[in-house]
């Protein structure tokens, strides 16, 4: 299996047009993100010969239609319909395309719109598990499956709501300093604990707010990035896995437990040398699983880890420094890109007032496609700023 990504780099971290609701089509968000990528890189549309896209609201238009709506002539086009794991998997595929010479510059974009009531329509037909096994009981969307997984995790580890609250409070602090975050009002642990219940044990501040927006970045060779005068990060390692533990009744871990050693070995580093971390944050228990699986703490020990560390961007363990989805909102599949984009922004020192001092190595993990008792896709990427 090829593991060396050679001179492949990521550049131009981009977040655009976050809005609670929108009447624009998903294509519009892809176009706005592409425009920002071109402006940020000095490239022309004709220079982009690869595109990888992730979107829930693009259908009935197929991903192939984006070449037409964006006015691109492409030699390579792919889709990553993996929700919260989409960006990590986009990085892996785009890097291999550049290495193979199938494309020279790949735009990686996650984008979704959010009209009023559209989220209800999306989740009711999200998958057969949703339409047949979940929705008929009146529990539409990811909230009920995440409540189920969260309760199982709490019972297995002794984790309390106060432990989850430390994550949520730190991310609201980070969101205050993020220009595109929609939820910039700070919150306290007391306010978190008093938030109204939604689906036990989850309360309002455990859950992401659906919105519209787009996230993206470019993948190319280092020589091209230098020629363009771009700040860039080298791709040190990336892994992915699907349905990591098929025999478990409720999956309380992802593929990171199997792949973390290979991830760090590929990157030539260890958890203790990572300067900034982004975990996919559809709900706090999922973040705890990622911190454990990626080796930042032992299995079931995330509750102690968050008690012992400051997870704000100016703390000793900078985590989800943009505020993540709990602070910015969940713009559909763009929510699966937000961590990779923010880590790229941090290690290339483009994060403005929330910049992590001396950040060089960053890790972003993904976890996506929730069904009743698990998320199906998991992965992680390590980037090194230059």
C-alpha cells in the first residue's frame, strides 16, 4: 500500500457564506467557494483540472453537473458522500490523483444550502435505516441515534454531562473569535447544564445548528504552491476506515483505534507532538471517542482528559479552534470539512486572532454517516505547516 504522499500539499483554507437559512441552491455555494479559492490563489478557473465535492443538498443534480455549473473543464472528478468524514477522504483521494498525474490542481469543496424545513426532508430520507427503522417512530434525524450512542458511552465510561460541557463551553469561546461562526455568544458550564433537554441524555447545547455554507481547500504539488506564492501545508499522513467494528452491537469507537499507530508512523510523529487538533463534533460523545482513539488519552478516559486540559485556542490543548460545528453551525457536508480547513488555516498561520502560537503540526479527524448504532466512516489527517 502506498503511504508516502511526497510533495503533495494543501493550500488556501476557505470558509464562505455561513447563514442560518438560505434560498440559494447548493451550486451557488460551490460557486462562491470556488471563487474564493481562485481569488485566494491567484489562479484562473482554467487552472483547476480536478474537483472533489461533498453535498447533501446538491441532488437531484449529480456531482457531474458541477463541471457545467462552475464552468470547469476537468480531467478528474469525484464525490465523497461521507458526511463528517468527507474532507479527510477528499484529501486522500485528491492527493493520489495529483500523485498519479490525473490532475494537477484539485479543488476540494463541501457545500450545502439550508432552506426552511429542508433539514427535516433530508433526515427523513437520509438512509434506509432512517426511513424504515428510525423515522416511523417519530425520531427523525441524527439526534436520536446520537442520544442512543451517547447514553451507551456514558454508561460504559462513567462520563457525566459536566464532562461533555467542558468541550461545548470551550468551543463557544473559540467561536467568539471566528468571523464566520454563527453562534458567537459565550456560554458557561452552568448554562450548558441548564439547557433544555432534547433527547436524553442530549440537551440543546450538545447539538449542532443546521445552516448553509461552504468550506474548501486546494491540493497540488509543492512546487506549484511555491510558484504561486501560497502558504501551504505538507500532507504527512491520512487514513480512513468504514464500519470499523461490524460485530459490535453499539459501536463506541471508530477506526482510529485500528489506524492511529499507522497514522503517526506514516507522519513520523506522535500524539504529544501535535500542536492543534480538530475532531468532528456532531455531538460531544463522538469527540470523546476521537480523542481516545487517536491516542490523546486512554479508552474511556476522555472525561479525565478534558478536566485536565484547557481546550480553548489559547489553552494547552487547542481543539476545534474555529468553534467547530457547535460554534459555527453545521452546513451539511461542509461540516465534514470544517476541521481540515481550520487545521490547515492554523498550521499555515492564517487564523488571525485565534492563531495558535507556533502551530506547525495539526491533526483533523472525521466521523460520518450516522445510522442507528454507529457512524460508518472514520479517518484522520496530519498536516505540517511550512
